[in-house]
């Protein structure tokens, strides 16, 4: 999945990327073609249902951020920030214990602003979209004194290494575990196709990997591209997918 000549990624080349997730809800009353997005719901891939929070059947858990003044010290219990296994990527986030699939981390914190240019230069900004799919603002974690540990989660070099997905929920971005994660693993969240491209990586194909999860990637700006739309429609018609998102880090 990785272009060999780009194996070593300079941190400065990490652009930024955003992701976002969108939820197409309404399997019932909504026509499949109509793109209705709302981040007021979380999808449970065990139950194949949308809920207005974590699944009431106990399928999902939440690991809150730790409060602190600097991003490094906000890391949730059971996680540690150390040198990434990705050459040139700087710091990364590692597990010190096991985390079950469907554990939510977050929210991703940072400065909120509406400048696509700043977001693009930051490398740490996630896009927040409104229900219509337009960019509403960015959560920019470029300043470690005004953000938290999620900024240190790197984009994986290959799809097999991906173990988190970024999700927009109630105007915030959370990272959700895609599978059970063992102690000692580095956490990775896909930043989206545009970001991956900037890193010299091939795009990940989530339609194949995650049958229950649909990913819509947000980009900084105008990228709710036709590609994204296509994916969402595919998903919708494939039944049950929802959306997920990814995050970035630099
Ligand atoms: Zn459930």
C-alpha cells in the first residue's frame, strides 16, 4: 500500500487533514439517494442501529480524556505517548493495556476556526461539517497547549495498521477502535484520501475492509467530493453503513 520511495516520511510533509464522519441516518424514512447527514447519532455496528449516544446495549465504551494543560498529559488512562514506529513521524500513541473494539476516545480538542488555509497548513485540523455536508469549522490542534493527545495519533502507512477511525458526533471528533487492540500497539487513524496522498500513500479502500463501516473523509475544505458521495451511496445501498471518520496527526 505504500509507495516504497516514500517509506520515510518527514514530519513536515504531514499536511493536514481532516476527517469527518457523517451519518446517514434514516434507514427507514429516508430515501436512499437523499443524503441526509446528522452527527447527532452514533452507529453501532453490532446492532446495526443508530443511537443518540453510546449503544444502550453496552456494545460501546468511552475512555475520557484526562484534563491537563498540555496535550501530552491529557492522554487517557492506559495509553502512552512515545516515539512513533513510523520513521520521521515524531511522537505516536501506544496502548499500555488492551482496549476492546468500539471504544471511543476523545473528543479531539483544539482551536476552532473557519480558515481553510490555516487548517491546511496546520496538519492537525479536522473538518467539522454541518448536516448538509458543508464545512462548518475546523478543530485545529496545532498548538499543544490548546489541544489534547489525539493530535499525536498518526496516520498509518498501510491499511492493515489502521485500528481507529474518526467520527463526528455532536460537533466533535472522536476516535473509535475498529477492533480489539492489544497492549503495546501503536494507535493509527486514517486521515483520509487527500491527506494520505500528501503523505505519498495509496488511498485505503474501506469499502472492502470494513463491511459495517463506511468512511467518509473530510478534508479541509471543499472536499465533500463526488468520491465521498459515491462512497456514501454505495454504503447506503449496501445497507447499513454508517460513517466513520478518521483523524490525523502529524
Ligand atoms: Zn449495540
